[in-house]
C-alpha cells in the first residue's frame, strides 16, 4: 500500500532511537533535577519549559510540516523550499525570543516565579542556534534521513545531562540560573553537530523567493494554529495550577505528567515516520489510504502502550519513589490518572497527523482550538474545587470528550469505526505471535 517494509523498519528503528535517546536523557535529567533543585525552583523550571515547549510545538507546526509537504508536492526545487523556510524561521524565531524576553518580568510576577526573566534572556541569546538545530532536523526528515536527526537529539540530551550529573556526583549545589546556562550550552553544541550531520541538505546559497515563502506561510498558518492549540491544551493544566496555586504545586503535578509522557514514546516514534509517508501517499491515492493508515497506526500504539499503562498504574508508588524520591510521594495518585491519558491520546493524535498530511490542516486547526477551549473551561472549574488533582480529572475528561467527538467525525467522513482499531490490534497480535513462533529455536 505504501512503501515496502524496509522503509518502515529502517525509518522506524532510527525514529525509535531518536525517541529513546530523548526518553533516556529526559528521565536522567528529570531524576537529577528533582534531587538537585528545591521544589520551588523545579516548579519554576517546569513553567519555563512549558513556554519553550509551546514555542517549539508552534515551530514544528509552522515550519516542519509545511517544509516536508512542499519539498515533496509543491513542484518547486527542494533547495529553494528549504532556504525560504530557513530565512522565515530565523526571522520569526528571533522575534518571538525578543517578545518573550520583553514579557518575562510580567510572566515572573504572574506566577510568582523569581529567576524566570534570566531564563528568557538566555533563550534570546541562543535563538539563532535553535533555528540551526531544528532546520537541520526538518530537512533531514523531509528527505527521510531519520538517523541524522536521531544523532542530533542524542547529542543535545548528552550535553545537557552531563553537567547535571557532575553536580550530583560531586555534590555541587545547583541553582536555577545554571540549569538555564547548561540548557543553552547544550543547544549551541548540538546545533553545531546537527549542522555537520545535515550540511549536505543545508543549502544556504539560494536566492530567497517570496512566492515560495508565501506558500509555506499559507500552509503553515493552519498547522501552526493546530500545534499551538494542541500544546496550549497540554499546558493549560500546568499554567492554571501556577495561577490558582503555586510553583510547588506545579512541581508535584509535573512529576506525574513527565512520567506519564515517558510512555508516549511509541506514539511519537510512529508519528515521525507516519507524516512524511502519509503526505506522499495522499498524492498517490487521495483519501483511500486514510482509513487503513489510521487504524493500523493507532492499533500498533495501543498494543504497545496498554501493558505499560497497566504496569505504571499498579506500581505508581515505587515508580514515583524511584524516579523522584520521597518528597514527591503525593504525585503517585496523580500518576494513576495521568497514565490513562496514554490510552486515549493515540486516537486523537493520529487523526490530527493524518488530517494535516491529507490537506485538511484548516479543519484540524479548528478541532484543536475547540479542544483547548474545552480543557480551559474544565480546568478552571476543577482546580479551584479539587486542587492539584482537579487538573488531572479535567484533562482526562477533556481527552474523553474529544475522543467521542472525533470518532463521530471519522465514522462520518472516512467510515472508520472505533472497534475497527481493536480488530486491527488483534490481527497485529496474531501476526506477531505467528512470526515469533516461526523463528527457529
């Protein structure tokens, strides 16, 4: 139906390596930070990271998806497309970094988060290197060279975690400011390596063509809206805890969310290889492959995630103790709820990826805006009434409501039935068992 199996195997392995490196360094950094920083400082760092992650998510929507799509389908020279994307990316990223720095003191006062302004100043200083790193990633994935991107993320994680480990081993006190410094150094060094890894695609001697720029912006405005809304929905609970409660409550909640996010590895790995292939497939046979791609991709993720979710719920207390320590013991109850996100998110996430790939970016944007509004309303009701755990209840309820609405849309427009995913999952399990049993002992 799509590419032969070697594409999915090779791409899947490299994409999985990328996500595993992000996972391992993410766990290591998390474990070190919760032990090196006090609760307030860790909560402030997490609030800062939610904003940086929001910007990166917007970046992926506005630059990554349009670049990959137009390299394959626009009819323009690929080198002209990537150069136009790089110039727009550079200008807008510096502008956003300046804006965040200008608002940093107001943000610091809103969340009562001392030190936030210094972090945004560091973010401004490294803004050019951020563009180099992410443009290298996007171009390499546009050409389906996933290994280059994987090495870039590996280096970024290694450069950030290493100084934290030195602080921990040598028992050197660590401040919030120096966490920001190490994060900035890691970004600069990994950007240089990413350029080395992807320089054969990094064509910067072309003339900027305004027509291509407008084409990228026209498509990107919808995927930007989609990604921003999706990230706002995922950040709403954390931000509203910061507003209604305090950074210490943010720290307790974020520990549960961060651990739950670790189990999204299969979904993220598959998303990396699904989008560029779906773009090409949509050009070949239109909407005919949408149903099969959706059902198979969701089934594969649910098959892998389900036992992980059950395990994490059953052993939430020791997991929290092992990764975060006794000072975050209250996060165990939160983890039981946030882990359930992983059983619902794949149904909604894969739909969004395919809608973008099949030219329905505008529809997907409006869907994600709707989702964000629902989550804001539910969190605004639940957090003041239930406290920190109210954010988990509200976000889980949001995902369930979205699931019902989205499945109705998929059934109406693509003849996708909710139970079909589980039928595909059963078939995948049967094929996997047959393959394992056929191996010589």
